[in-house]
C-alpha cells in the first residue's frame, strides 16, 4: 500500500541520486581537463539552483502563456479557488495558453507562487466535470510540491546528452594537433556521458511517472469523482494525438505528454480492425478503452514506458477505476488516497 511518504522519499532520492551521478560526470570532465573535482560538485549545486530559479521563466517563455486578469473567467477562477480551499493550499495564479490541444500544467518554485495554466483546447473540449478532474490533478502537483523537484532536475539529462554529442564529435573530428591519446580520452568521456545521460533520464522520468499517479489519486479524492478525470484523460490522449506538434521542454509538466499520446493512439489505429468490435468503422469510448488496456499489456509498451514522462493512459484510467470501486463501497478515505498506486 503506497503512501505520500513514498512519493516524498522518491523525490528526495531522485534529487540525491541525480546529483551524485551528475557530479560523477562533471568529475570525469574535471579529471580529463585538469579541473578540481570540488568545482565539479559546486558546479552541479549551482546549476540545480539556477535551474530552480529560472525554470518557471523558461516554462512561461516556452509555452507562451498569458496570465488571466481577475474576473476574466469567473467559472474557472471559482472552480480553482474552491478546490484549492478544499486542498488547503494557496490559490495559484491562473494562465491561459492559446493552444487548441487539450492540456494543462502547473509550475513554480513554491506553493505560494505556483501557476496553473490551461490550454484553450482543454476548455473547449472537456465538460465542466472533466475540467474539475483535471484541475484537481494539477492541484495535486501543488499539494505534493513535486513540480518543484521536476523543475530542478528536468534539464540535467539534456546537458549530459549535449555534452556527450559534443565530446564524441570533438574526439572524432577535432584538431589533428593534439596528442594521440586525447581523441581516445574524449571519446571515452563522451561514451560515459551517454551512459550518465540514460541514468539521469531514467531517474527523472521514473519520478515524473510516479508523481502523475499520485496527482491522479489526489484528484479522485479532492473532487470525489474519479470517473471525471478518467474520461478527461481519454479525451485528452485522443485530442493530443490529432495535433502531433513537436514537443518542447515543458512536456513533463503537462497532464498528458503530446508525443506519448500520439504514439499510444497511433498504435491502436494501426490495429483498428482488432478493436472495432461492432464493425462500424469507429472506435467508441468502450472500444478505445479496451484497446488501450490491451496495448498497455504489450511487452513493447512496458519497455517503452521506462523512459516516458507519463504512465500509459489506460494504466491511469485503471487506477481511477479501482478508486471509484472503493468509493462505491464506502471504504475510500483520506487515509487510503494512495492505496492503489
């Protein structure tokens, strides 16, 4: 039986392990380029602090959001205020992203200065109950403070990847005036950087998937309507698959990852005949859910999800169904919010 302490422990261990691994990477660079290892550790700390401070600004810039004025959207403002009050957290700033894809995300450096942003596509596509489920999910991220940790860690794997590419290229095509051993050393460090890239990426993505499940469970508890969120997730996954834009650095903050959703739905459509039970040429909600369930059980899906930012959509829907069943039995309470994770 999971508890919130498991998420807290995962966040702490993820930060610690990523810090250690990234420090080892910088330590290798320090040894190759004759730099003090102490500077490598200090550089890691400094970068994580910088990422924590400027992360929200980077999210604002990359998504092009616009902050709402007081009274501009009374229903959204009232709904968020009501649910935030129930959750016992400060009212977040509200923002709109002029994007027709259905999505939402939260970010910030503390609970007090957090922002909840929604795409116009979400407001157009989902019902009010479904939007409440999504808002409950996003407030769960604020309640758990997990978006703060993701802000600190998100860029580290990318730095390892860029460094690996640069070192490998330098080692292969750099100046011919260097000693013969230098290209070999650079290639070795570049290879090590690739290994560290995959390790840090796995750690960050594992935490990202876990925090999504905890936020889903918290939304079910906060709204008392897990079906609203499961219905929203199905619509969001399908809606995102219709808009396969190139994703950017904010993907881990979204309630659904556009690239992952597109892959999930595309895999289903390629085997549409298998899942179209009534042979009417269209996958209805039930057929789509059954298809997601079957796809989620595939070996390739399980392997691929190891480096995904979000759990498979059906896995999340199944979790919400289990919670809904417990609610119907009257055994779901504040002590069992995360028992099905």
